C-alpha cells in the first residue's frame, strides 16, 4: 500500500534547514549527479541479520523508515548479497533474483515519501561468508549445511586461506568464476535501479570479497589477479567498471573501502605487501577515473586479532587523506556520536558526508537533536511537529558549542 498524501513528508523533508542563514555545513544540501541530499548526514549500511532467503521485510521497513522520517538525508540499505554464497549469514539481505526487487522497492518508496534518499550497498562476503548472527542458534560460528549454510562453497581469492580458525576454508575462485561474479554485481545494480534505489554503493571493505583481493594478506594468487598492486586492484576495478556501465549515468555510485588492514600499527604507515591507506589512495584514483562519485572510508576487518583502539573520530584521518590525495569526495565513519564533531570534520574539509551507524540505533532522532545542538532550525515530520521542543540534554550541549564557536573567532 502506498503512503497516502497525508503521510508523506517530501515537500519539506524532515531535517531540512528552514533558514538559510546558518553556518552549519552538516545542514547544507549537497548534490551528486541528479540526487540532492537535504543534509549531509547519512545512515551507514548496517547488517540486521533479519531476512529469509534474502528478502527484506516489515522489520526493515520500520527500521530504515524511522531514519528517513526523522531527517537523515541518506539511508543506505545494509550489505545486500549479489549471490547466495555472498551472504555473511543465511539471514542476510539479497539481490541475486528479480523476486527481491518488490520488497526493496517498497522500502525505497517509503524512504522517498519522507523526503530522504534510498541507497543500497551491494556486496559479497568472500571468505567471511556462512557465519551465524550473534543471536542465532550457534552464535557467530560456521553454519552447517543442515541449517541452510554452505561451508563447502565459500569463495575467496586463494584456496584454503581462511580468515581465522573459526571461519570456513574458502575455495580459490577461478578466472571464469571471477568473471561470473563481476556480472552478478552488474545484474544486482540493474535490479537496484528497478527497485528505485537512487545511490548505489559497492562494498569493498571489512574483509569481504573485494577487500580480500585488494590485500596481500588475503590474496596469495600468482596470476593476473594477485601479487602486484595493479593485479590486486584488477578484480575490484572490474566490478566497479561493470556496475558503472549499467548503473544510470544520472545516478551516483559510491564505494566503501577499508583504508588499512592495520598490519602496520602506524595507521598512516605503509604495508606494501598487505593493504594500507596509500594503496587505498591509488585505488580511489582509479575508481574516480571509472566514474565513482564518493569513497566511503572505513578500515580493518581483513586480519584477525587486531587491536583497533577505537575512539571517537578514529577513522577521520583516512577520509581526509583520500579526499586530499585522490581529489575525490569522501564520507567519514566510525564512532561519530557528537554533532559538534560531525560539524567540525566537515568544516575542516576532512570529509564531505558524515555516515553514522550505531548512534542512529541508539537514537533514530539524532538528526533533529544535532540541529538543536548546532542552533539550526530544521523541519520536523509533520506528524511529530507538536513535539518540537528542546530535546533532553541539548541546552548544555548547545551552549557549549556556541561558546566554543565564539572563542574560535579571531
């Protein structure tokens, strides 16, 4: 059932600044090709492990719809597998079949009805596939065949080189199988377009298939897809080219990458035989040439037993470096919880978009709260307008932000 006119919020989207006379970049619109985002706050793709046979359902409509309703300019649907074996778990989202299109379209249509932009991340889990969710019967462990798993059909760049002892042994893809997966990414892009997705993101991070090929830690091939950086980039770039060729010219294409494997404890240091931010810069330059519009900068996920030392804004140096060195727009992610921090990284030209994940799970109204902290008058959902007042804890945060702004004026 379509959202009736009275239930729509797309004339003045929630989270839109109502007064142009403000200094917040977070609430300035930004345009990529034909897509205009009413603010620079996006919902990062987050796996919910709540599908059956890859189909999105009512859970995802409520989960994702809430972010659109409460002002996020961009809502990215979780990692969505291009083939069944490309799922992290049997409960993952999928787009390997035309039958997946209608439930995706239902969610995309609702997001649009609230004035937000529906996006999707297409993915292949590679050697980290066939794992249970944290609350499934066996927890985060290999899922056996009698529980809808595929432990004997996990794919990776190199035969038998698994992530760790708790993951399946992968089959090393043949050249023909690589070509088949390239086409599966392209077919997924065509389906996403038919489903009404406006921005597509290719998942090339977190130790999944494309990242497996990028990194010498996981890619031990000796053919044209392994060894040198040029060879390790080959398969991910083939995917990007194939997707860009079928994805409409007027629609933006993003790529999420891990900027480093943390094989070198110095996060900005070199790891020439593995994966580091400087190789990520070269990858980003090639992606830009292909027609990618933005690099979504994350990190890690490809090596076990890494002590990441996560802290607020710990991944911002990656988005800043790639933006500067590759001369491409970037999104910053990773423990961005405070509105002042999100605003500051944009003002400092360390990124062009801010993508938030777990903080949205804690507070789906984060956009509305951020606006109050930053002193920006924004549209609220029509249905929630009567509740538009100062949110809990905002007064002190807003006063602190204003005070810091005044101190920074010479």
